[in-house]
């Protein structure tokens, strides 16, 4: 059952990453402005993050949807979710009113404080699903299953293996 829940987690988290990245990849300057709005990184670093983040989200989302290097993708997804939770909590605590920029909608928002709890809750949920994939990365319909097949399990009856060896000699 956990394998099927893992498939759902892969598709949900991967789909969110793909959606977020694709909405931003066509407008890198808006992505840079959204990262700058958090006022957490020096300008040069914020610019780099703003340019790299959309493509990283697309690649990460595709890897999760396909089930490619699922455990590594889950770790990266979890780390990004933690960074986003910290970022949103930081602007909330400092009284900065901005759209999170998660889906290409960064910039000032006078009603942002009311949205921060929901954004954090969403990211905590995605973090939990990402951690599930770190814990149990083997899911149905994953490319990993074809690239890295699990070793076949030994027979449940150890005597069958002994009899096979004796029959060959």
C-alpha cells in the first residue's frame, strides 16, 4: 500500500514542481524579483537563484513524475521545501507583505499575511510527501524500477535451494 501512496506522492509533488517551474521559466526577471522580495540573499546571489530556480523546479518535477532517481529527488525536494518554509516564515515575522512567488506571482501584496499560514501549510504537506519518497522511494511505474531493478528475493523454502544444488551434482 505504501508503494501506491508513494506513486501519488511522486505525482503530486512532481506535478507541483513542474507547474511552478513552467510558470516561471518564461519570465526570469519576475523570478529574480520574487527572490529579491524576500530580502534574504545578497543581490547577486538572489539574481542567480532567481534564474536557476525555475529550471531546477522543472527538472526536479520531471524526475519525480517519471520516478527517476526518486530518493535523491525526494531529498532535493524536501530541502527546497524547508527553504521555502523558512523564507515565508521570515517575511511573515519581519512584516514584509509579498506574494510568495511560488507560481510566478511575486511582488507586493497588502494581504499577504493572511495567506502565509496557508502557504506554509501547503509547503509542510509537500515536505511530508517528499520525505515519504526519501524513506520509501520504490513506487509503481517508476523509471528507477527499470534502471535499477530490485534483486529477486530468495525462495521462501530454503530446502528447495539445497535440493536444486543436489540434483545438479
